[in-house]
């Protein structure tokens, strides 16, 4: 069974764990400053078909959500303590940090 409730409710997929084990002892200078992130940036550019763009890595879902929502909504739609959702996606208490 695959659950989509929260990325915090289950462990990582075995393939993710295998990849982590392969790279566990590699040294890197920090998130987004390593060869794996460089490779991921190139994969994103190829996927979207745009070479002349910037791809930025973020540290988690909440910063991604805040950045995306802030960019997508007009200034007056971003009142503190508000939540925007579609009719198909109900509000979930676990998402309120975003």
C-alpha cells in the first residue's frame, strides 16, 4: 500500500536507501553544493527542455511550499494565517506549517 498522507509517516523506499548507502561515505560541502545536486539540476533542465535557467535546491517541503505559494498568489491574497486549497484537496492539519 502506498500512502500519500505525509512524507513523515513512512520510511524511505528501498531504492532511496540503497542510493544513500552507496554515497554515505562521500564528502560534500553542503546541500546544493555537491555533484549530486549539480546532476539533479541538469536533469531538471533536460526534463523541462530549458537550458538557460536557474534551478535552486531547497531543504524541505515547507520552504518549497512557502516559496511557490508566495510567488503564485497576489500580495493581498497572502494574509497571515490563511490557507488556500482547491475543492479537490481538503485542508489537512499536518500541512498548516506551510
